[in-house]
């Protein structure tokens, strides 16, 4: 079952929905809301730098415009001033992850399913693992770039790089205080990335909004875009319950593939087929796949190696160097 231009569409189609029974679907569905949140709120332009070098660079570009100094009026016939800049920075993708699997081609001849089904099932499982790993990695970047909360008039809140909020304050009324924190920290378009914090409040507000007394709660939770990742945020921060506030455009996800998007056959002693395939659950994540064959005890095996190169970058062009646009809020006693 060599991966050729004619076989590939069948394999990729089966990767999308192989054996879609409920239990298996749960096993091969990644938990990547944190990745989706970053990508949906990303405003930068990512340009892939075409190069055969080992470090696969990308150029990340943000638009920058900072408030100027206001001067006194002067009589002049000339016009001057700064322009908005689209400064860019070139990064090497520092995260590289790899997995491998193999298929006994001969062993599937007498099976109800084909070797293509087995390859698709395993590729789907491996791509799930890569997506999950990328989600956890993105949280490590968020944690490494926390800002100190500039909003200090918070009563019983304890501010810092982690702002602790009493358990009783985690209601829909909290959104007013979060809005003030966003304003004081000069966030322009913030969104929330939360674990279990506020999840129950969102459920109650959304299911009660048809009632007259529930409209207020529904309006309050609608003031900030909110994403819930019930798997990664809690596991990374265990035993704490955490909610992040991130300004839109602060983070940028980038991934780069080395190979062509069509199968390419490399001949010679180490003959193999190679191709770049987007992750079916998160297409911005690209996988370089190498496939080769071997013979052991009369059985032909197809070997797959999947490499994924990616990174998450923080906007380096803020007007205030100490403000990175990420705040962390901790619930003091859990949910």
C-alpha cells in the first residue's frame, strides 16, 4: 500500500472519519480549545521562509502604532510625524515532536478491514497526540509570559503575576471587575481562556436567558469572549483553578512543513515517500510524514514517521515593555 497520489486521498478521507464508533471517536478527538482560542484571536501575519535549512524559520508580523508625545502648536508649512509600522521578527520554530508506527501489510489481507484503514486509524491517533501536545506547549508559553496586574484597587483581590480572587466572587458579576482589570492594564480587546472557572456560571446563564430574571447574567457573560479548555488548563496548573485574560493579537501560532503537499517518492538506498499533511483537527498544525517499507519474516511492513515543527510567539512590539498582554487569575478554593 504505497502512498501514491491515487492512494493518498483515500487515506486522508479515512483519517477524517475512520471507524467512527462513539468510544473510538472519544479516544481520537484531541482536547485543544487553547489552540483554537489562540488561533481565532491571532491577528499577526505568518510568512513561511522557504529554506532547506534545518531550522525552519517563520516571519511574524504585527502592526504597531503607539501614542505620540503631544507638543505645543507651531507655525509651520511642513508636515511630519511617525507612521504606523509593520515591524516583523524572524523566529526559528523551537518545538519539534515526533512519533512513529508501522503496519503489517500482509497481516491485513484476511481482515475485514484493509491496511489503509489501519494506517488511517493510527495516523488519526498520532495526529491527536501531536495536537494535544501542542495545546499543552502553548500553555507553557502563556505561563512564561505573564504580566503583573496593574489593577490594584481590587478590595480583597491579591494582585501580582497571579491575581487571587476569593471563591465567592466567581459569579457573573465578576465580569464587571474583569472589565476594569482589562482597562487598567490597557487591554484593547481581551478574551478569557478558562478551565472549570465560570463554566457552571456560563451554563446557568445561557440556559436561563429566556427567563426575565436570567437576561442580566446572559448579558454579563457576553461582555468578554470566553473559551473553556476543561482538560489542559487544570492539568497544567493542578491543583489550582485558573482563568487567563489575553489581549487579542498578543499570541501567534506558527507551524511549518518541509515537504510538498503531494506525495514525493525519494529513490535510492533509503527510498521512501514523504508528504506534508495538515492536522485534521487543527489544520494550522502541519505534519511532515515519511513512509518506507521493509520485509521481516516474509511480511511486508510499512513504517510511518511523523514530525511536527511549531511554536507559539508573543507579540514583541507593545508600547509598554513590561506589559505582555496576559493576566492570570486564580480561584482561591477551587470550584
